[in-house]
């Protein structure tokens, strides 16, 4: 998957680090309202502070094209494919 992001203009992988889960989730939600984006799985690294979230986004496409924001609006499971 990394090769796809490195070779395809318009695709980005955004890594978010926040002090708490609510902040990390809000940041991912804000990204999903701008561009078509993937679901995210917050994680903590043992022995390190903060919560980490990775979001994949397609800057060429809007959230209405699908992605996590569209599924959340429809009451879906919050899972998407970029």
C-alpha cells in the first residue's frame, strides 16, 4: 500500500498524534469532512504518551464520493475503502 501512496498523485497518508482519544478522533473526523478518507484505528504505543491515528485520504475526491464521512452520515459502520 505504501507504494501506491508514493506513486499516485493526490493520495496522502496522515499520521495524527494527540494527547487523548477524543482529540485524535476529532482530527480524523475533520479530515474526513474535507476529502475522501479511510477509516482509522486509534492505537497507543506501550511506554509512550498519546494516541496515534493514521488516516489515508484522496485529495482528488470529496467525502460525498464515499469514505468514512459518507458512511457515518448514513449511520454505517464507519469503514471505508480508499
